[in-house]
């Protein structure tokens, strides 16, 4: 497998109200065992905020916060899909739900299991 190149992807929630765009070379995907990710069964990629653009649907996003109230978990108020969140340990970055990306194939990208459950 060669070096992956940086590509631009668009993504959306299920009903299409929330649309966004990211750039990434997808060095890895992550899952997380924290209380919310476990329930979402999310497969994520981390992108810096400079590589994230919300194209539409700001008014459709509902913010959910818990525990330390640092991470900002967004989901669509209409269809309930989680498209991305602001990370707690890297607040300048977004965790993107890659399964919301258009025409994205996760095959061949290493998946790392991150541990969120034990965080204080
Ligand atoms: Zn939606």
C-alpha cells in the first residue's frame, strides 16, 4: 500500500439537512469505547478544524454534552444521525463519522481502538 494522498470528501446526515466537507489523507480510523461512542458504534477520522467546513445545516444541529462538557457531540435534530463532534482531548479537531462521507471506502485503512471509558 502506498502513501495515501489528501482528498476532499463531502458528507451529510441521513436526511441531508447537515452537510459538511473535510480534507484528510486518512492515516487511520478510530473507534472508541466511551459511553457515547459505544452506543453510536462510530467509526471516526480526526481532522483539524482548518480542514473541516460546515456547508449547510447549522440550525439543524443539536448539541449534546456530558461528563466534563468539553467534547461537543452534534447530531441532526431531524434524523438523529451523528455526523461529527468536537474532541475533548484535542479541542481544535473534529472527530468525523466516516460512514457519513459520500463515496468513502474504509477498506485498507488501519483502525485503532481508542480508550475513552477510563478517562477521568
Ligand atoms: Zn438529518
